[in-house]
């Protein structure tokens, strides 16, 4: 039945997906590499070839390095919270909480993940607001009024405040992923460990942690690449300010492309982001492959 | 909703119940150990309760504040609103939220249809029909999972203008579909792989062409995963920001995430109306999640695990 012609006719099934993918996902990535070698803006008729000049500009640009540093800090804090805290949270939920309440808590913790980053960002910018915000009032109530800040308005606290909001939003989401991984551990393992007299802490470190290693790797990869792609949070809460202190690669790209109209430079920043995320993706594939050989 | 949610935040009674209901497994443990365990257990419960409050309170504050008036927002930030001022929602609606809402619904609905349909077709072709170059295509899909919208932003700006869909619903629908096809296809593919081949054989014996088999047999069998895929696409499209910010410039075409940001700079200090706008934007997804929780989570964990 399956002659060559029917096999070729079946291409029609995958065609729409492949065309969209190639035209709107792959072509732009390649085109971006080319564009980063030119100096151009949205109105220039003929872009001039400048070689690697845009990359030299980037590496000599202090704000580029501020942005890169902010992305890195974002990644480190998110790793601690989204992997460390989430895993503990998931284990605690599975260990201590009985069924009904566990479901309720999981639902509560997950809710921030379904509201948009824009809503969460604006909400937290109100929360941090020195005039109406709850945070300063809370500090005042507990006697820590010396800790009060104009959180998003000061260069020293802006980035940290944004990162904190992001943790609030995604901790429930990663915790759920760990819950699923923990539930895949055969029940007998925990029973056996209990019979041997291992307490909850001991069981967490010598049973749960090694058994969910695959999910841990996955969440780490997602978290790191998410941290280097962050855009929405910063755009809504500070747009990179004050005085570029909370600039990240994504917002610095946006500012250069669409406000400063330096498209070539922005393309170079995009390429840097691409290289970073590609590197993370390759690590993921390498780790996945190593694991497959192990078994 | 406003009256029942604070109740959920009191963890006191369940604490007592569980620690009584589950006696500590004592093989050879002394009283000391049991006391430490008791303390640890209370600390754990305190932590869980504090976290629940930290997660919920900002959201409750948002909802409460959207019923207050400006002076109440300042004077009693922690408390319940004195009266339910639904007028704030009407004002937020007039200030653009309704318009953004409609745009979001249009774009989200259209992209759900296209994404799920194209992905299901692709999955069917890849899993069931032995498409030529299936391996290459899978590789492309896998790579597509890792490519980020930000990197494509500048070339897409030119491309969409050349295609004359810049600053239209189509720009967003096309991009939301293209960038979500890899994830959705893998999700549906994993499910289709688990459907036994005999199903296709039986359909063929009954005289079905592959097209009929897809529409009448395979697609209906995939319904659970299609629901999950649709929900996740809804979540993505409803909340997407970068594309909506860059590729829509007409105010009337903006979707909620970008529209709300615009509104923030327009309304400045009319706090209750701003809170009302946020509440209106957040509510549909929260409700959808609470209704379809199981399908949501299946989609997330299946999509990520395979």
C-alpha cells in the first residue's frame, strides 16, 4: 500500500507546521546573525557592512556588562529558589501533608504561575511603591523602618526587587514539577528506608534527591535559560532603570533596537543571547545522552 | 470569593489533626527524639502557612483594593473594602481593559485553533504515516523548542512588514502558532505514540483513508491531550508580552499584557481603577486553571517529561 507517492503525499500533514517553523522561527535566527554584521537602522535604505564592529561595541559597553551581570545574578538566585527551595517544598508537601490539604496547598502555590508576568509585575510595583505599597508598611509595623526603600526607584534595590517578584511567581510551578517526579519514586523505597530507621531528613538526601535527579537537571536548564531570556518582568517594573541599573540583555536589546534605533548593535546583543541559550541547550542534550549510555 | 479565601489561609486546625492522626513511627526512639520531631513538624507547618500567605496575600490585596476608593487604598491598605465599588471595574473597562480583553480573546482563540490543529496534523504524520525525513523534522522541532523569541525579534520586525501583517492580529496569531508548534507537537506526539497500531489497522479494514482515520478515530482518541494542549496554549497566548509589545503599535489592537502597561502610565494615581484592571486581566486564567487543573498539570508534566 505505502508506495512512494502515498508516502510523499503524507508530507501534506506536516507541511503547515514545518513551513511556519522554518519561516518564523529558523529564518529569523539565521537572518539575525547576518544583520549583526551591518550598521543599520529601521529607515536606512542600504545597511553598511561593518564586520564584527557591533560585537566590539558590545564588549566595550559598560551597560552590556551590567546587563549580563544582572542576568547572571537572576540565574543564580533563581537556581537557589527554583531548584533548592522548590525541591524541599515538594518533598515537604509529599511527606507531611495529608491528601486533601496537599491538593489545596499545591493549588494555592501554583496560582501565581497562571497570571501574566505583566499583571504580577504591575502588582508588585504597587507592592513596592513607597506611597501605597505594603512592603514598607510591613517593615514599619515590625519595627524595621530603617530598611524601607523606594524599592524600584533606587539602583541598589531595583534588580533585587524584580528578582524577588519572579521567585514569587514561579516557585509553585517548579514545586509541582518536583512533586510529579517524587510521586514517580516507588513507594516501597520510602517504606524500606523507614523500616531501616531513616528519618525524613535522611530520606530526603539519600533517597528523594538522587531519585529526582533527572527532573532537577531539567528544571535547572529551564531556570538558567529563563534567566538569560528575562524581559517582561524588567520591562514592566523598571524598563531597565533607574540609570540602567536593572538592565538585562533582553531590555538592552529592545532599547537599542526600537528606541535608540541602532538595529545592528541590537542584533549583536541578540546573537549573544542566542549563543548563551544554545550553549545551555547543548549541555542539556549532552547530559541527556550521557544518562542514556549509563543505563 | 472574597469571603471564602481568607478562611483557607488558617492552617491551625489541619495541623493539629495531622500530627494526631499520624503517630510518629517509633521503633526505638526516645522521648527526646519525639520532641525534636514535634518541633520540626511545627516549623514545617509554620513555613507552609507563611508561604501560602505570601503567595495569596498580594493577590487578595489586588482584589480588595480594586473595590476601594483612593483614600481607602492609602488609609487602610490591609483591610477589606468598606463597600463594593463595582464602578471601578466599569471605569477600568472604559479606560481600555474591555478593548484589550476582546483583542486577547481573539488572538488567544485563533492561535489555539491553529496551533493545536497544525501540531496534531504534524504529530499524526510523524507517528502514523512514515513521512519521509521524519528524523530531520523531529530534529527541527526539537531545536525549535530551544529557540527564543527575543533572538528573532529584529528580523521578524522586517519580515512581518514585508508580509504586510505587521500591526495586525495576524502578526500575533502567526507567531504564537509558529513558536508553540514544537512544544505542542511533542506533547500530542507522545500521546499518539501510546495509541496501539491496531486502531489504525481496524480503521483501514473498515475502509477509512488516512484522512478519515485521523478525523474520525485518532483525533477523538487524543481528546484529553488536546484539551491540555489547548489550555497551555491559552495560558501562553493570554500572557505573552514581547511580540505583543513590538509587533502591535495601534492602541486599539493591543492585547491585555501590553495594554495594561499602557494603562498604568495613563491612569498614574487612580489606584483602585488600576487594581480593577489587573483583577479583570488575572481572573480568566485563574478560573480556567481552577476548573481544568488536572488537564493543565498533565500537559505541563507530560510535555516536560518526555
